[in-house]
């Protein structure tokens, strides 16, 4: 009987020892790979920004092209570029600012409820990084981060605008979990190409661009504000409309873009 108990104890000890050794290896691998993961994550972010702006070039690395892109932080509460004093007070650096994390921090964000939250994001960060491509001292194009809820997931993307701060250069999502073949068609290059040349604001300065069911009639005088909806994905299409109108509207980048149109870069 004692021999049997010794055998069980030895088995348990060996199993626990094996688990401990494996845990150490896994932890060491996670720590060792983290810098590589962070580098790949940053590279993917840059690639998606450049893709939205139509700036990817064969024969050039992403980092090389991204040298022409300037990151600036916008204070969404004032509709202006954040001052150094504001950034220091909030503990923010443009190069490392994480808008997702900031939106979870009550000190750096506001809660949204009901009609305040058509995009379904629940909280909005008080600050956002925007990406500028300049020609001399003037902005040639601007890339804005946007996100909002679709049918199954929060969709994260970038929208690039011309220097009239109204005309779309490109738009695409880099993170979404919508139904493949339906809402997941937000990743379809053919659908993303439909956004190029579309306009965001009407003559009253309202963000009116939206997706329409059944396709856009080119003879429609308001066709510039309309994009083909996703076939069989009504809720995802509605989510795209809501998130674009929210982020380009008065609660998002609307006041900031209006200032750029009227006063230029300060």
C-alpha cells in the first residue's frame, strides 16, 4: 500500500514539475516575443493608415513611406490640435497614445448614452491622434481613425480625406468581426473603392454621407453623399453609416475639420 502511495506522490510531483517548467518557458517566450509583437502591431497600423490614404508603393517599405506622415493629437473637446500643456496634463504623447485605452479611462473620456451614441461606442476619448501628409506647410491629406459597432463587433478603421477636408480619398477597416460574405464584405476591395471621391458634408456642414440599400443611382443629385450598402448586411451597413456620421459629425472630428477648412493649420 505504501509503495502505491509513493508511486502516486511521484506521479503528482513529476506532473507539477512539468507544469512549472512549461509555465516558465511560456512566460519567457511571451516576454521575449513582446517587442516583436509590438513592432508588428505598429507596422500593421502604419500599413493600414497608408492604405486608406492610397500611399502604399511597391518597392518601398512601410516605414520608409510613413516618414512623410505626421502624427498630431486633436482635443475633441475644443476641436483644435492639443497644446503641449494639454498633452502634458493628460500624460499623452502622440507617438504612443492609445485611443482604445484612453476611452476606458474616465479621466480621459466621456460616457455616451442613448442618442449621444449612434455608433455604439459607449465612451469617447477626449483626444485622438490624426495623421497628416503635408506638401510644404500645407496639408495634402488627412487620415482619421474611426470606429463603431456593426452587427457582431466593433469595427475599427481609417478614413482619408483630401485637403478640402470633405472629399474621401480612401476608407477601410483593419479590425472587424462581421459575418464573412455579408457584413464582412467591408474588407472587400471593390466595396472600399466605392468610397473614393464621395463627399461627407452637405451645404449646411452636416455629415450626411450614408450607405443606401440597392445601390446608388448615378443620376441622383445627392449621389456624392451615398455609397452602396452591403448586400444582405443591413445592420452592418447601418453601423457603418452611424460610425462615419458620428466621427465626422459635431461630436467627433466635425468641429476640428471645420476649423481646418476656415482657418488652415494652426
